[in-house]
């Protein structure tokens, strides 16, 4: 990783800087069937000061993206207040721009026309628009590609278009929703360097940056303050001032101490000792979908095999030692552990990962026996009961994938439905709980007439 210097503005204390935006006691619920609601954010209090780079760190289900959209005025809070410069926000916050994880480009528009979308709220002439677009495209290094279409661009170049579209609006706050996670490692590192250079050099023209991420090292490398989110419902567990001296280098002892501190906070947030609060569905009898860790079946079985091999007679490992044996970032390691815990293959007392009796049995099983146990375990999870009920009630016990995706989307926070759908399909295929046809984009319960789904440990 590159050595990164902090912005000169960081030397000013947060309390002495202008407050650009603020969330006060913000909670957010989404409507669910039967008159119930799903609480996705609870009691969020956060100030965004001029001159600071904030990282919001958390796993799937912590409501990070929902928080960002509320701050930007793209959705209202259920409770609490959103302020802009100390005044209540009404409608969309035109001083905020967002760069999305999935690029969100219009495929039928050229690079220049995609960037022009960012000027929708600025009242300037067409000639001025053309000048602003040319500046933004040049700033992010896409000169010569003005007339190209998204399909002609690499992933990194498409994300550059997203940055140009955000910056051309001249926002005070630039929000980035996991902007590097859809890129390969080398492209992501290059983009990270360039965005950091734009920020610290003052060339981006923004007063503050908010980065949504699940990558701990990325947060330590870039951010002045790190907001650690808990899950179910999303809440702020801790806000940590990043006191790692500049230039930040991942080899420094101070850098590694901060990473370790965040590790421990995140473990307590995502592998808590206390029982989670029961969902509304549990008390009403209503089966509601819940987030699943976006991990593969192969990763789950691979991790429990590592614990069995390395954990001695007790089948127990320190979570940080286990992470060192994987190629994952720490957030993904936690996601795999969480999946194993949901399936009753693992327990997580304090900072340990321990095989359960069932986990020990599964490690020794052949693939067919594993399928049987995996099917039994996921059949008990609310999300699979929800999809199973949709299929049971459908004509011929089949539904288009888009219908299931929409049913998930109206019951879950924004951005959670699509990765959840992919995880559901992958886990159900392995377990042979229900099938999915890639050709027709249909989920189905096999009644003897449908094509058998492809199998695999994924």
C-alpha cells in the first residue's frame, strides 16, 4: 500500500470546524407484511465536519448504505432529524454526491452524457455544462474517452466515470459506497491512491469525504474518524479517532495497533456474547427474510476444516490467528465465521472460534451427508422459509428470480436484496432445497418435470 499523508485540514480539531451535515437520533424502519416493520437503523447520531475524511465500517446488515442515503436526503428517517448546516434538511441534499459500488451508469449514454447527469441540480448553461464535464473527465483521467460507452470501458474506468459524475456537481460532501469493492485488487489500489491524492491535494473541490467500507486496513489508511457499525438493527458501536501519524503506512506499529483495536471492536459488534434481540417476526409468527453473510458454501466448510486441523483437541482457535491463515480481509473472515455460527457449526465465545459437536461431525462427513445436514440447517433459517413459502404458493411451484428479488427488496434495506438473492441461490443449490435456472432466471421446487439444478460447493 502507498504511504498516505493526511490533509492539512486534519490538524484542526473537529469541534472547531464547520458542521456540514448531521444525523440526530435517527432511526429507520421499513414496512413489512402484516402491519409489522423491520428496524434497520436505531438512534444514529453523527456529525460531518468540514476538512475530515470519515470511514463508516461495518458488515452486511449494519445499515451503512441506508445511513448514507438518509444523510443525502434520498430517503427520510422514520424518527430523528437530518440537518444541513444546522437547519432541517428538506428533500434531497444537493450538497452531497454519492459514488456507488456498482457504478450505476446508463449503458446507452456516453461517458460525457453519464457525467452530465451529475449536473441535473445545477442551473448553468449548456456551454458551462460542457466546460464542467471536460474538467471533471480530465481530473479523473478519462480524457479521450468522452464519447465511449460503458460497455467499452474496464471496471476501473467505469468507476472513474462515477467519480466524475459525483464531482461535477461540486458537492460539499463526497460519499463513496464501497467504491473499490467491485474492482480487482490492483485496480482498487490504484483508484484508492488517486482518490486520496485528489482529496489531500484539494483538487476534488469537496469539503468532506465519507467512505462506506468493510475493509479495516482501508479505513485506517484513509480516514480521520472511523465509525464502527453494529447490526440488527444498525447502530453506532463506537467512533474512533484515527491517531496514526502521517504518512500512514501499513508496516508501522501504530498502524497495526489501530487495525487490531478495530478488529476487537468489530468482533464484539458482529460476534456478540449476548443474544440478539428477537425480530418482530419471532413474536408475531410472521416469517421474514433476514440478511445472510455473503459467503460461499465452500468457504464455510473450508473454514471449519481449518479450525478442525489447527484447533487441537478442543477444535478452538483465536479469531485473529484464524484470519491470518486465510486470504480474506478480516471482514470477510468474520462473515464466514458468522455463517458457520448461524448454521450451528461454530460458537464464538469472546475472541475464540470453537467447533460445535455438529461442526465436528460435519468435518468428517462425505459430500452427500454434508448436503443433508446443510439442507436441514438452512431450512430452519427465516430467509429460506420465506422463499420456500413464496415457491409453495406459486403456480407450478416456480417464480421468476426478479419476483423473488423484488419481494426481498421491499422487506430489506436498500442494497441488501441483490447479494442476499445470490447467496440464497448458491446455498439452496448446494443443499438441493430448491433449484434455479440460469437460462430462464427462475427459482423452482423440483416436482419431477424441471431440470435439476447445477450442484457444487461453491
